[in-house]
């Protein structure tokens, strides 16, 4: 009996503490697994339920071929779940949904078991990607309840983060932050620790604080993640953590810290061969060089994005057009920026604002080519999108750009109105920074 319990526990990747839960001590479970002690019927029912088996499986040693129930091939199912995770990672919701539904049709799961929760959790994640949030939330909540009923607090906390998606999709960052904190509270109930997930939670918190433009808290949480990573010698997501750190430095105009932290991000990304992060770092360096009015250097970084990492998306197109705008090669700049699209999938406030800055540069380029009416139309399109959020550095830049176009048209009244709007936003942002620092 003990050997069966131990084997099944390991197949389900449960620790002794997780299986024991509140029903028994870890020491007692260890004695049972080593056949030193026998469980009471109540305890055996509890263990059987957690291991997705009927009690007869543990009691009936004779005539096993005839009495043994149909077993779930746990290892095979876990392998299929890993494949589904890859589809989810690559934002292929349809394929993830198809493969998860196959599992549910193929096997008769105990609907109170961990393995069943593992499956419906993935189905909920796939439905999130397909924007079927009501169905997704129902499945996610069911899986969370199963994990909690089985005292699997870490699994419950990880699954809880899936509830964020529907609120992220409508830019409800306050709700996203609240859910992240609630996931943390569930995790803290666990008697075991998962350093990787602790870092994941801190990473998520930093994302949420940055969307709310609370950069002080963002940096504080990032520093906490770095300290934990160093203490535990666990460098999970450390390249992305330093990259976000650098991005906040850049937004605050702390360029020395930006370069230092981006270099740290690059070191870790090279060590782990994370090409996605390395391509973003090259883009960030291009953005920095353009900010410093070094468009030739910016183009070198963008070229590496394209050739070494095969990245030729809207981010690269917009920043490349900006470089040629600074070089006063307006025809080339316009040709490039017209290739850029403006995808709606970017839900982070900073990503959203940066994307729509493309329309501002398109307007500035058109203005230099003498198409002032098209320039105003393009900039106004960008402003309309940016105004969705409150005051921002990007919106101030957009109003200044519109003021510039009107100024060159000698429409000084409109030029003054939009310049004043930009100044008011900048003053507001300075006040908020000063208030935050105090």
C-alpha cells in the first residue's frame, strides 16, 4: 500500500506536505509510504481521493487483473498538458482548446482530483485567449476550488492569476493588481515555498504598478525580485526583470541607470539564449539612441533586430521611421512608417502609448513633406487613442507636435492652444512625481 501511495504521489508531482494536507502530519504520511504504519479507513479515503483512485486499488492485492480499476495514464496526460502549455505560450487559443477538449473526451476524470483541475485550468486559459471570458472564468474558478479543497495552495494561486485576463483586456489595472495580491495571499497559505512562483508574483506586481504609472512602487517590487533571485541563486525571469527596471529608468529620464540595467538584462538574456528578450533590448537601445539624437546608432540596433533576431514588426518599423525623420530623409521615413500596423493586442499602458506615438511621427513626417492637412489628421488619430488614458509624457509630445504643425501653417492661435495643453500635462506630471517622491 505504501509503495502505491508513494508512486502515485510522485506521478502527480505532489510533495508529502501537499498530500498530507491538514488530514495528517508529513511524518505520518512518510510512515505510511514506508509501510511502517497503516492508515485508518478515513485517512485512506482521503489519500485515495487526492490520488484519483478508489479505495479498492489500495486494498485489493489478490486477483489484481480482474479487480484493478481502469487507471488514468498520468504521465501521458501530463505530457499532453505540456504540449498544451506550448500552445498557450504561443497564444494559439484554438489549438490549446482543441487539445484540452480531446483530453476531457478521452478520459473519465475524477472531478475532484488534481489532474482534472490541471486540465480544466488549461481549457480556461485557452478560452481567455479566445476572449470567451465568462466560460473561462467559470472553469478557472472550478479548478481553483479543487486545488483549495485538496490544500494545493500554490496550484490555486497560479491558477488565480488567470482571472486577470478579462480585466487586462479592458485596461482595468486596479482590478488586475487586486487579483495579483489575492493570488499572493493564497500562496502564503502554503506550507511549502516555490521561489519561481514568488518571483513570478513580484514580476506580475511590477507590471501592474507600471501600468498605473506608479514607478516608485514598480522599482521597489523589481528590487525585491532581484534580491530574492540573488539570495536563492535562482535567476528565473531575471533578464525580463532588469529589462523592465531599465524601461522605467528610461521613462523617468535616468539614462545612466537605464544603460546599467539594460546591460544586466542583456548579460542574463545572452546566458539563457533568450532571443526574444535580446531583440527587445536592441529595440530599447535604438529608442534610447533616437532620444539622444543619434539616429545612425539607432539604425544599427534596429538592423540587428531584423537580421540577428528576424524581428521586423511595427515596433521596428516605427522606430526606424523615427530615425530617418531625424536624418531628414522624409520620403524614406514615410515609406517605412506606412508599413507599420497598430495592433489592438497591446494592453500595457506604456506599450499602448508607444504604439500610437507612431501616428504622431507619421504626422510630423507628412508635415515635412508639405502635407499639413494629412499631418493633422494623423496626429489627431494618435491623440484620440492616447487620450483614453490620463495625462502622459506621450500625450504631451503629441500636443507639442500638433502645435508645431499649426505653427508652420502660421495658424498661431491653434498652435498656442495645443502647446498650452502640452505644458499643462507636463506640469501635472511634474507635480505627481514630486508628490510621489515625498
